């Protein structure tokens, strides 16, 4: 059996100012989670968010919630 590893990436909107997170959406279909980690500390802990919660969060940010654009 093979274990799928997260494929980390950060937004193309990232300005490199050190306030970024990385996500690994490749695990959503098989595990139902979207891991999130601090881009400054890739060896540190990651939060495994339920995919539905992550989708709701992103939609809220896109709609201007949480002080977004």
C-alpha cells in the first residue's frame, strides 16, 4: 500500500512577506482533508482541515469576509 504525501503550494498572490500559508489540496479527494501549514516553518505542524470547512473558508474570503479583498 502506498501513502499519499501532501503536495504543498502557496498562493500566486503571495508577496513573499513571510505571512503566508501553504496548502495541500491533493489530499481532499482521498482523505477529505486540506492540510495547512506556516510557509516559514515547513517542518512544523500542519492543521488538517475538513475539505468542506476549507471550501467554506475560501468562499468567505473571496466574498470579502475576514477583512479580505
